[in-house]
C-alpha cells in the first residue's frame, strides 16, 4: 500500500494490508502468518481466526438442525402436554448439542464448515470447558438476562473475533485449513 501508514504503529510505513481485517500493517506487525497476508491481531497465536460469517453459519446449522428435529416432536405432542414436552425438548436440545461436542470433538456445523474451537493459547479445548463455559453458562445467562445472547453475538465484531462465551471459556475459533490443522 503505497504511502499508507500502519494502523497500529502510525509512525511506521505499512508493508501489507491484512487479508482478513483490511488494516494496514508494518514490519513490526509482521507475523509468521504474514506470508498469507494477516496482521498480528488476525494471526493471533499463529492460527487464522474463523470468519464471522462462517461462525454464524455454523451456529445456524447447529441450532437449526436440532431445533427442527425438536420442533417436529413438539408439534406431535398433544396440546395438554405441550409445556412438559417443550421443557423436555429444551433439555433434549442441550443434550444433543453436547453429544455432538463429545462424539465429534466439535459441533456438527463447525465440522462441516472447517472451523474448530481451541484454547486461546492454541491447545485443544477441554470438554468440560466446552460444555460448561461455552454452552451451559451462556444458556443460563440468557435465561437470566434476555440481552445476553445479543451482547454475546455482537462481541464477534471486536478486533479479536471473540464472543463473550469465547472469553468466558478462554477459547478461539480458527479456520482449520488456513491454520494448517487439516
């Protein structure tokens, strides 16, 4: 970028534009993923963070499939027992999501789209952390405060592409192929 200055270091000339976030980066920002055109923030721990749209689509797949299945069961229930059935379906929904995590070591949507949850230091994420901090705690937080889900989702627009539940669980979501994990 001719004449452009680094976004993070305004006194330095930019040598490339980050392919992910579009910021100008200098030699000080050059990371080991720079050959792919990523700044330090986007390269993070050496992994390429999953795109926001990909994470959104993975969430739609995960929640959509399970909710459709549970919705069919709910419609089949009689009107008098719908309250009980809906409560059981909510528990079933949580159970199915957790089963995907246990069996696949990642959610179905994430697996289909080639993204994966890791600890922020790049290590594999522990199952308890996925279950308790990434799934159950946000569900309960949303039940306590209906705005939690919205706030959680909006955090994805931060510089580090991490939601509130990512921060709670100390996790990142990375692109498997771009990060060399395939």
